[in-house]
C-alpha cells in the first residue's frame, strides 16, 4: 500500500469517526440553541408583562382618593347594613315616605353559595326585604333615589297594598345589596 492510500484511508477513518462522534454533539447544540431562543422569548414576554404591570400601577396611583371612596361606598367590605339603613331612612324621608320595616336575611337557601361567590368573584349579595308607606308619586321618587344611590341595590319584586294614587299605601320590596 502506498503512502497516499494509507493517508487517504486515515483521513477517511478520521472523517467517519469525527462525523459519528461530532454529529450527536451538533444535535445537542441545535437543541440548546432552540432552548436559548425559547428562553429569550419567555424573557421578552416577562419584560412586556413587567412594563404592563408598571403602567397599571401608575394608572392605579393616578386614581383620586375620592373615586376609591365611591367604590368602597358602592360595594363595601362586609354587609355594612348600618350605613345602608341610614341611607334608606334618609332617602325615605327626603321623598315623603315612611320606612316601616327592613329585614336583612343572612340565612336562606343558597346563602352558602352566595358566600362562596364572594370568595370566587369578590362580590356577594345580601337579601333585603323592606316596607314603606307613601303615595305613588313619592314611591317613584324613592325608587329613583335608590337607583342613584352609590350602594348597589337590586330590586327583585314589589308588592303594593292599599288604594288610590293620592292616598298613602304600603309597598313591600325585596331584593339584594352587594358587598365584598
């Protein structure tokens, strides 16, 4: 065998050994490159989320304290029935109505589900039943004021008792108020 043939055979063997030994390493490098690209994408997404968070914090900080108070009044922490009773009495007196009965029902079928809703949705409802006496015109004004009141109130049913549109009669309301 000549030196040239031996050199060619050694070069071929070196190339084959290099190919079979370096090929798995090259595949590993490709996998590492893909992983690095994925990590760069995740890093970019996290930077975008951090920028969004910073923007939201800045926007939150720019909300006036008066607006926070209004939100607290609309949906207070806990039942806050005392404050609501004061509001109802004030609204009733302002409209020439007599508030004769208020009942906050904390135990009813599904009340546990409502409490669970507070944990999951951050808001829950408290059933309320109330009775007022007055004329139809004053009752309409009373309902309009309840609607404009900051405390979220949902009226589910009304029952009228008595006669005449100018004579005082009784009205029973049932509904729900919201709390956190």
